[in-house]
């Protein structure tokens, strides 16, 4: 091989090495494993539809905010401050921020700012959050408070079967209602 052809090979190899090094970060980024979605465990099942509007004493099957057309409204048609605060707190719970949800929901359950159906949703979500962080006695007390507010308070079969809050729900019902 002549000096000139060796010089061409070296230049070609240098260009290829430069192209390879320039493309390496792009190739590595494409191979990166995406981070897993945040875990919201244990989250209540989201399968059952909300109760019919004709039975105001029932509780929605999951602690989620009602659509605006079902939310309690003032005479002017504005959604109440209690509903907005409750929807925000439930959103915090749904993001898996259980301690923050507990801090937001606890005062709502005693300050009188919620109507009866909102209070039951708040107590249910509060109990779920408390059980999620292993505050079982507090979870049971939240369920007891819900039964005192409405003796017909209930969970869906899937929620009752949950390994953490299901047993606390049963204990609370027995303590308040004797059944």
C-alpha cells in the first residue's frame, strides 16, 4: 500500500470514527428504557359506574370527583368551594400522594364545608389513604365516621375485598352498626 492510499484510509477511518462518535448519544438514547409509570398502590378499583342520581344516600363506587353537572352547586350555578377542595384532595390521593391527601381531607371531614354526599366521598378517600400508609386504626375510625354520617354507607364488592381496607371497613361497620 502506498503512502497516498494509507493517507486516504486513515482519513476515511477518522471520518467514520467521528460520525460514529457523533451518532453514539442518539443511539444510546434510543435504547434507553423508559421509566415506569408512578405506582398508585393500593388504588381503589375504577370499574363500577357512579350511582343513579335518584339515590342521594349512596356513595360513588370510587373516590373521584363528580362531573360539574352532578356536583353540588350554589343557586347561581357555580360549583361550591367544598366540591372544588374535595376534587383537589381526591386528585392528590389518585396521584399516590397519600400523606398529602390525608392532610387535605382530614379538616374537610369535620369543618362542615361539605354536603352529606361529599362528606362520605371525603371519608371514604381519607380511609383509603390512611390504610395505604398503614394507619389502620385511623382508617377504621374514618369508616366509623362515615357509618355514623350515613348507616347505608357501603363499598363496592371489589373495594370490600381489598386486603387492607376491606377488613377495616368490616370492623368499622360492626363497631357502629353491630353487623
